[in-house]
C-alpha cells in the first residue's frame, strides 16, 4: 500500500480544477474559495484532509477539528 502525502499532488489538483497549469490551479482555488498556500515556486499546496472535507460538502473550519481528550483509566485493569 502506497503512502499518501498530507498534501495533494499536482495531478490531483489538475483532476479537481480541470487545469494542468499551476497559475490556473490558483485561479480556480481562489474562485471556488479553497484555502491553499504557495510554495516559493508559486505552486499551490492544498491539504489532503481539507480537500476531502471540501469535496464532501463540509465547511472546514477550526471548530470542526477537535483534539480527542483522553485520560489513562487503570480502574478496569486487574
């Protein structure tokens, strides 16, 4: 099983946006209100989890992501 990067590949961005050129990826991302960062080479970087949420129709906001709080419960260990 191949390891998936935390960010989308250029090919995946091309599939989503319908464009091959990074400047067109950027244009599409801006027009469709997707968040991204640019590399030093002006290539857009989109997080994989963010993209999955957007494509599923979930509005990705900080409130959607909650850290699971847990404590060690040794009371059930004999």
